[in-house]
C-alpha cells in the first residue's frame, strides 16, 4: 500500500501533487490498462493518508465503469486488493 502523497514523491518525470487532477487521470490509465491485461486494478494499492485509508472516489467510479460491484465500497476495495495480490503472487512465482 502507498498513499497518494508518497506516490507523487516517486514521480520524477513531472511535478504533480496528491490532489492534482492529472494524478487521477494517470491512476485511471494505469488501472484500466492493468485491468485489460487481466491483472486487476493495480491502483487499488494507492490510498488516503488519513481517515479511511482507502482509495479515493475516482477509484470507485472507475471500478463501476469496469463492471465491478460498488454497492458495498469496502467489499469492492477488499475484493480488488485480493485480485491484485493474487495476480502479483502468480506473476512472482513465474519469474
């Protein structure tokens, strides 16, 4: 897991903040591409620094558009975490 503010510190090609709309777009592209490749929504790992410690609203909006059940946001998040972890573990064992 990584917070939005931690993530932007690792982005070197552009200057971007944790609340920058461009970050939403970037994370959306990553999740869409990873989902299309069958690896789940990778950006499920990017979360708020305080409060609920979950992804932001944009994650759930994209999840809904990708066909995920968002009627229970916590369940959606946990299910996607499991999907991504399972896929990453499978990829690691294939290396």
